C-alpha cells in the first residue's frame, strides 16, 4: 500500500498532529531539521521522550546555520543521549563551510511500513503552529526507491556532522556570544531576564527543599498578602523541576495573574493554559484551574497526572470541592499557600497539609522586610448602629442608613492623607453591597458593587479601574 498526504497548519490533517502520531507508533525515527528552538521543541518533547523510553531508536541532525538553533534545545538532546543509549544527535557546526544546512525531513519506520515527511517545517513554535508551511507525507508498506535515496542522503549528512557533546555545545555557545547576527524568533535563553527570589523567598525555598529531602509530600506556606506567595510557588516548582503542574484557586481572575507569574519564572520551558468555565485548555504542561471546574471534572485526569500541585488561598481547602481535589490527586508534592490559616470556624487547615509548615511570614515581618507597603490602621467607634442583633440583615440595614453613611464619609474625609481615594469595602450580603454602593454614589463617590453574579469581564474591569492612577 502506498499513499501520500499534503500537510499544513490549517489543513484537516495538521502537520504537528501527524508528527505526534508517527512518534507514538514508530520503532525508529531519523530527523534532519536545520532549525530547532526550545519553544518549538516543547510541543513534541514529551512524544519524543516517550518513544525513547519504550526503546525506539532515534537520530536527529540539526544545524547552527544562521545561529538559529538555540542552546537549550541542544542541552535537551545531550541529556537524552546520556539517558537513552538508543538516541544520538549530530550537529552541523560549520561542517559544510559556505553551504547552508537547510533540510526539513522526518523519517519514520514502523513494524511493517515506512513514512517520510518532507517540506518546509522546522521545529519552532511558529513553524509548528502558525506559519504557512507546506509538507508532503509519503507512506508505504514496502521500501521504495525514493525512501532509499532519502536514507542515503541522511546517512551522508550523519557521517559529515559532529556527535553532540558538552564541548560541541560550549563551542557553539561561544560563537553565539560573539555573533553579530542572531535570530530572535522563539529565542530562549535561561540567562536572559531571569527573575530572582527575594531574601524571604530564599529562606522559604531552602526550608521547602529541606522538608522534601526528609520525605515530606505536602507542606503549607503561611505568608502575608502581597509578600510574593505565587512567585514563591513558581520558584519552588522550578527547583522541583515540575513537568506537569496544577494550580488551584477559587477565583478566575487570580488564575490569570498566577499564570503570568509562572510564565515569568519558567519562560518558554513550559506551556500554560487555563481550565475554567470559560476556558478548557488542558493540552499544556501547567494548568491553572478553578476549584469548582476541577472538582467537577476529576475523571478527565489521572490521579498521578500532576507531579506538583499548588492550592492557593488554601484556607478554603476545607470546602468539599477542595477536599475532592486533594483526595483524588496523588502528586509528588502538594503546596498550600495562605495568609490566614486560622479560620473563625476552628476547622483545621494545617491538618490538610499534615501540619508541615516550613515557613511563616506574618504581616509585621513582611512590612519590616519591605515586602508589603506599610499602612495606618484606624478603629472608628460607630455609635449609630446596634451590633447586638443576631440577624445580620438587620445590622446591614442599619449600616446602610443615610445618617450612618454620612458618618462613614465624614471619617473617610478626616483620615485620608491626600486628594486621591481608593478603597475596597466588604459587605455582609449582595443586597448590602448594592445598597452601600448606591448610597456612596449619592454622596459623590464613584462606587460599584462587585458580587458573585458579576462575570469575569466585569471583575477585570473593576480591578483595572481600581489600579488605574488616572481613575480616582
């Protein structure tokens, strides 16, 4: 049987899908690809390594032509060579003098057939996902003349290129340092714009590692709001070398910010996606999910799917949705983050994490170490409201009375230090929040109520307005 297909990024059969399918089913592969970037390699990295794990013989030839291939990709190949005796990589390091190495060929051998992809696609993120690329696949049950010619050319290139090792990588690294021209598309370098942990985060990271070295599988970090808990989690995941990570929190707006934080720390080393009611992106390394969405779709994941899980705002972890998640998954490490572990209902949050608390950074220490902006706290005696009511709705109605709102505004004007005013007020119910917003608007303030029924767009708009210095 002999057949062929035309593959692009926009055809029914996409090139990357066929490439992954071939890697999943082959018994040997030989790739000759001129340009390889880490940001593109991560799209098929898992498929290649899974093939090598099951004993597939693999060969890759790539090139330093035009300084395009990046060092992190070569380091991955070198690590595979040290780990898997069935894998070898060769590098064209000026092996063909002025003749540029520009081939894009993918050869696969199956148990009873062969397949070849030849075309324009390099292993870069743009080439594999977005660019207009043309490729042709040829599939045959038997060896054929063209296949023999392709193998002959591949072996010829193989014999003329260098076996990859540390010395070859270092030579190319030196060339890149002195190169006048570098291609920046998909460029990835772990030494560029690397974010460093602050002094308190370094202490926490040291303790987290010490706990793990003792065999601890779950820990709770207690740190003041605004002191950098999410960055701490990202740094620890980096130390852990997390391959597949799940980040859980109860608000979609927090998830987007968390994703951005992990991207700043990991860069193009990993792929990232949101898993919420509005987004269903699970085909990535790091998933940022709402607790409700994840609790309702646990069967879509394997219990050991994630090697590292973060539960943010984990004082909520005693809720049924969080309990289901924690009880279902079996990660290598579970990290909880909270500023307020002590709950008013006396439910034990510490127990959820086996009472392992490697590090605490309370508000006073965060302020002393310049991690949180200092603030003044004023306790105002309110004589206009009777707080003895057991019914909270009665208290809310009293707070929302015109004379009490006027009293609150007088205290605001008395204590605010300048003309600008931004404030978040917490209310006891939806109706209370809406009433207070209406009353403050009547007093000349720009106030809105934000409650559970507001959608994500309305929340983001409100948060942006709160942070906008021009909107005061």
